[in-house]
């Protein structure tokens, strides 16, 4: 089968399209004929050699797939060959075929394209897990989501507007993306170049109360303003550390305000735990995709042979929403 292979680790130059063996499904797995996948920032980190796949998963890049079931592995029931599905995968998405656990499959809603479907699993499930399952975000509460315009951020805005329509959303964004973030539904967009310390802006917007939840992929640089912006009993969920891994923390303030800092990753969770997350997402969020309350936002679709251009767009932060990689017709 054709797949994106890597000649070692490093920059864009290590990516190449070549031939490799088709994987075979094991117990509880299916083989998916991949029509489309998407580019996610962890793919870039893995390409650089800093994010290995979980043991037993493919070392081919790609954390999600959209396609049709080509083969059922031992012990799989409830699915048929030809079913249109999406799934999280531990690796292997940038290929014509990928294995996925049957317990991680979600049927593609009627009328949704494979390209749109390829946007759902990594970004929307990540946002759903950390905002609603871990963060226990409730209607009427206030959220800060950093990184306006990225896949997880746009997913967070859309999910909050669909599932908690009375919530308030504060988003930090690059000035080039502020208008589009506002149009998507953010109640307040902060230019992070002008206001790297957003504490006073948040305090004014919330009438000194602070926010209930912060979804952060920035890490060290934002720890202090994040904690100052949290309300009493507020939660900071850290899903990335692009600005660094070490920062000072005022423990006294955290104790007095009974705040929580929670670290979270999705890829390395056990298969059974991912299945529980997928089941909850399928029950609560997928109806919003089926009725078109949520429509995935695609910046651009690239062919498999143009994977370098797709990675370059992600590296240069030129996108709004998702970057899709079309694998086959």
C-alpha cells in the first residue's frame, strides 16, 4: 500500500511517499480503507522525533482516519465490511489502509463527506474530553481556550456553542485570526501579541469573578496568567506545552482559591479508556454533527503526494480549522 514514510526524524525533508506492507487487524480490530485523514500538530512533533507512538501502534504518522471497513478482525461484531466509519488510531493514518479498534469506531453521519469526517476524532474528541468530561464544563460557565483558529480551538468553540449555548467563551488568538474566531462564536477574543498577560482583560470581562475552566496548550508561558484568571474552584486543563515545561506556581493562591491543574493527553490512554471516551462523545456530541449544528471547518485539502505542503501549512500556522490529507478516492 502507499503511505507517507519517514527517512529518519527532522524537518519536512524526511517525509516521503512510498510503498509498505498493508497492516492486518488483530483481535477486536478492523482494517479501514482510508479515504481521508487530517494533519494534527502532534504529527509534527512525532516527525521531529519527540512523540513516539504507543507500543504496538503503527509508526506511520496520522492519529485519525475516515473511510470504509475493509476487513473484520477476530472477535469483531456489530460492524460490516463497507460501513463508513471514523476512528482514532494510535498511528497509521497517513496510509491507504489502517487498523483501528472496533470499540473506537464511529459511523459517519449521512450526508457528511469523508473529508469533513476526517476532522472529527482527534480535535473534537480532544476538546470534548478535556472541556466536558475532565473539566465538567456546564451551561452558563465561562471558558478560556487558547490558540484561536487551531483545530482543537475551533472544535472547542463549536462544541461549547452547541452543547452549552449559554456559556461564555474567551479565546486568545493571533491578530490575523481574530475576526474569524469572533464570527465562529467567541464572546471575547484577545490579541495575544498585544496582551500576553491577559489577566486584567479577563478580570474586566468576568466582573472580577474569573473563569471556570481554561483549556491550554501553551504551557509554561501562560501558567501565571492562567492561574490569576481562574475563578474560585476553577480548573486549568493543560493539553500542550509549546512554550516550555517549567514555570513558577503560587501554591498559596491555588490553595486559597481551591483551584485545580490537570494534565491530559489522549493518544497514550489505554484502549478501554479510549473506548469509554468515544462512547460518551458518540452519545453527546455526534448528534450535533448529524443535524449539522456542527460542521467541521476545513482550511484546505491536500493529496497524499502533497503531504509536505500540508505539514508546511501547519508549521507556519497558516490554517483556520483543519488541514485534510486525501488518501484515496
